């Protein structure tokens, strides 16, 4: 997982946006959610995938 600051955030900034996923904390039950794309609110870190997300719009994956 990539940090939300410094050189690791710089790596996210130059990555293919379709390959970036954001791990966020949810407000409703202190759970976690993985969102396709680059997000700021409630972010815990970022992941870069080898294959891009090719779907329409944002994909939200709840991690219960």
C-alpha cells in the first residue's frame, strides 16, 4: 500500500488513473472500502494494480 504523502503519493500522481485504487474508512460502521480511482476524503492509502479498471464510473468494494 502506498502512503498518502511524500514520494509514495508522487508515485500515485504519475500512475495510470485507471490502475489506482483508494482505501478509505467508512463513516457508518468504521469499516473499510476500496474505491476505484484517486480520492482524498477518509483515505488511508493507495494501491496500484497491474491491470486497469475498465468499467464505467467508480467501483466501490466494501471490505467487511
